[in-house]
């Protein structure tokens, strides 16, 4: 059974491919737990996983080049490569790069959309443009990805400037974990936002990876 590195490792270093399996999934480190859980539950042993550092979530301009390099480094070792990123703030550059390299990727704007289901998320987007989203990973890594990078640990007065136009924090729960729910509520309190929990499970991710597994 694969042992998942801790979140700090995934944030800073990512996860290397094992060289085993016919299909390589190149994913954001923020999705590692969910992908590995799906792999175990469905016995998708022919799928291998490599994750780029999750901190790229805060630097979307670096994602495309990182994916390009990872495809180039691993292409000869796998029959198929699938990129488990949505657009994720790359402005269409990642999609263009994947088309150029001949590899497929997840459809949609970002992980918040495919966890809820892209169609449903898009339908609600206009009514929820003042909402701030967290996933299981981002709840666990709230200080590393939100609080400190935005300077709120040093300058709490920035909270109103950054989040003054937001009204609600929506926690998209992949797992039914009371501790994470309590931590997500605390995140909302720290940001001065209303709180809503939505149990999304794995959303579209399960179906997308199921198709990749079947085709591979």
C-alpha cells in the first residue's frame, strides 16, 4: 500500500513517480490524498501518480512550465499521461500546452469547480462570486496557503482590504471529518465571513479518473 507523504512534503517538494503502471497522473499536490484514496478504493494499480508541489497553487504562472517539464521527464516510461489540473489560473496556457504535447487534462476552471461538479458550479457562480472556497487540503494548510502568504499574520488590518467584499466561506468537504469542519469554521471566523459546509466528496474527480483508468 502506498504511504502518503505529509502535507508539508507535498506543499514544498511534491511526489515523484514510482515508475510502475501504464498510466501516469500528473497532479497538484493538493489533490494527492484524494487521488490515492480513489486509487486504493478502486484498485487502479495501473495508474501511477506524481505530484507537483502544492505551493504552485499560489503561483499559477509557474504551473504550465512545471507540467511541461514533468511530461518530458516521464513520457518514455508510460503509455499514457493524464494531467490532473484544471485551468487553475493559467489563463488557458496549460490547456494549450497539453494540446501541444498530446496529453489530456481535467476540464474546468479549478478544483473547486470539479469537486462540486463543473456544471453545477458554473450555474451557481454568478450568485456566489462573493464566496471564498476551501477544500480539505486548504483547511489543513490554511496558514501556509492563505493566512501567511497574504500577510495577515503580520498585518491583520489587511483582512478588510483583502476580504471586505467576500460574504461567506464555503468549505467543500471531501471527507466527513468533524475536526476539519471545526477548523474550517475557525478559518471563517478569522476572516470575518459566514460559514457554509458542503459535502462534495470527490465530485467530478472520481468520474474523470475512472474514465482514465478504464481507457488506460
